[in-house]
C-alpha cells in the first residue's frame, strides 16, 4: 500500500468587520483546488474577528469540498463517458 499526503493551506484576512478565507488543497499534482469563504459581522453584534475568521474558514472548507466533488464528477465522466453527479 502506498500512502499519499495531501495538504490544505488556509489563508485568512480581515478588514473592517469582514473576514475572508481561502483553503487550497495541494495533492502533489500540477493544479491545486481552492475554496473560498467570507463572513461579515452583523451590525447589531460585537466585532470579534476570531468568530468571523472561523466562519469564513468553515465556508472556505465547505466550498473546497464542493469543488472537489465537482472535480471528481468530471474525472469519472471522462472515464465512463456518462454524466455523473456526486453529492455528499
């Protein structure tokens, strides 16, 4: 058995009550898959950047998972020549 290692890099930035995150999956292939997420503080709430960062990262990871499913669907379709739709 050959074990593979895939790495996810997460980049987080915030500015004036908004948080942005990018999750990049590196598989060792030439192209990586990237998910993105955003969050903004509700004007009625206290601005706690850590919470915004957590939410933006959660959304970026969710987006990354969705994009990986789409990539897998395209790859399976290329092999089987059938339409494939994967869900979680």
